[in-house]
C-alpha cells in the first residue's frame, strides 16, 4: 500500500461545479497535512494547510479525519483557472519526511 | 510567501558530463532543503534531505555518489548530477523550509534537465 494515495482522475467538471478530492495516508503518526497545486510543467505551490478542525479559504475547504486517516479538498464554484493537478502532502516524523501523493488532475471546462 | 530560486531553469548536456543545480532561499534562512525529481505525469519523488552544515540524507535507491548535494549555507544548496545519462533527464525541484515540521515547504521553480 502506498503511503499516500490519491485518485489520479482526471476529473472533468463544468464551470461552477463543486468537486471533491480525497487522499488517504497509511502512517498514523503523520503530523502535518497540506494540499498543493501544480500546474503543468511548473513547481507545486501551497494551496492550504489542513487541520482537524477543518479550514476554509474562499472557495476551497479542507478537512482532516485522523480516525479514518484521510484528508479532503472541496472546491466550490469551479473556475477554468482551477484546472491543475492537486497534490496531497503528508509530513511525518523521522526527519520531517514529506510524502507527496501522485496527484489528482482536474479539468474545468466552459 | 517565501521565495526560492533555482538556477538554471533549463539544462541540455551531453551524456557523461556533470551538471550543477543551485537552490537559493531568497528571503529566509532554510535550515532544511529538499531535492525532488519528477518524471512526466508522475508525482514528485524525494531524492534527499539536506540540513545546513551536515551531510545529506538520501532516500532509498538514490545514489549519493551520483547525486552530490552540498548545503553550505542557510540560503544555498546545490545538487550535482555527476556523469549524467539520458535516464537522468527529468524535472528537478528543490524546496526549502525553516526546519519545523509545521513549517511550509517553499518550492523553487524547478530545473529541466535533458541529457543527450
């Protein structure tokens, strides 16, 4: 089993749609969780951190479920510019090792 | 957010040559820097973690004699791909962190290496 797993997609949605991604992680000792966005042929950029209490940033909402060991990202009112690959990132112990998921590709179409 | 630069952004070289990639944190002190490699349509794979002033920690399967990492200061880490071969062609990305597990990693723009 991979340490961090994501549905690779692609998710093809129309503008204005709501779309949700899930990510599961295997190490229960994981401590920090993030969602990054990566555009084609570019470096990943931090989208948001994920907390147990859930956090929201505009159209984006992230949730963490430690009991079930998954995190989620919800995008409301999708824009064309949201088209990208969304990477789930988990940080654990042992030298702050960071594990990236393989990413979920999102295409938002007009 | 913090700024991390990488140089060069593109490298094309002949097989057998060595290539050095620089990663700089421009507005903060990076006690920890990470080097990743990403092949087309695949996720980032951590190659090594380097802490300023100490030897890098390499991930399993990454040859430390082939991928030389130096983290001589709090703002600069270098990755040297020695005796590059076509299979080393990839997108190399560095990231920098102030070191705390809670701290965000900031990524450089990446370096595309093509070995002919």
